[in-house]
């Protein structure tokens, strides 16, 4: 079986992909928004990912690891790694699931609830700022489209 030489991708195709690739544009936008929230949340010692994780644990009963990973769209290994600094800072606890000893349950500590409460006004202000980057009706449409993609 002979191998055909692979043709070079024309530069025009590169430009087309650059201008039309939803994945590229979503990644770029996500990075810009994430950097803005990281910068804003720095005074309370959180990143945007840590804020989202603490918010996901802000519930009346401890959460199982799997559903939190699903909500945050990360695998269990990534979530476990993300939990470690927050657990080390006593913002959350990780315990054995009483119903399934193989599993883990996650809960905010009082320090975690306090940190989340301190971060929330910053999140509100930054969220309003980021929404202001868009046309007036665009945030709701963007949210709907992103939910549809996820």
C-alpha cells in the first residue's frame, strides 16, 4: 500500500478556521472572562474556578463528588485536585459517603461560607461588568446558547 503525500493546508483555510471556529472563539472568550474573574476575586483569595466550586457546594446537605464534577464539567481526578487547596485552607471538608463508603461527600465549612459571602459582591460587580461587554439583550441569548452547547 503506497502512501500519498499529504497536501499542505492552504493559508486561506487557516484564515477560514480562525474566523469561523466556534471552539477557538469559545476558548478565547472563556480565557478572557476567566482572567477577569481571577483578577477580581484575588483580594478574597479565590480563583474563578474555586468560586464556582464553593458555590456548587453551597447547599443544605453535603454533595457527592460525582454530581459536583458533572455540574462543573470536570472529571473526578481534576475535581479531586481542585479540592485539595480549598480543603487545606479549611474552606471545605471531604468525608466518606455514609451510603457508599467508596464515595466522598463534600461540604463547605463556616470559613468556606464566609469566604463565599465575601466573594459574592465581587462576583456580582464583575458579572455586571462582563455582561456590559455585550449588547443589551446578548447576555441572556449567550447564556441560552452556552447551555444548549453544554
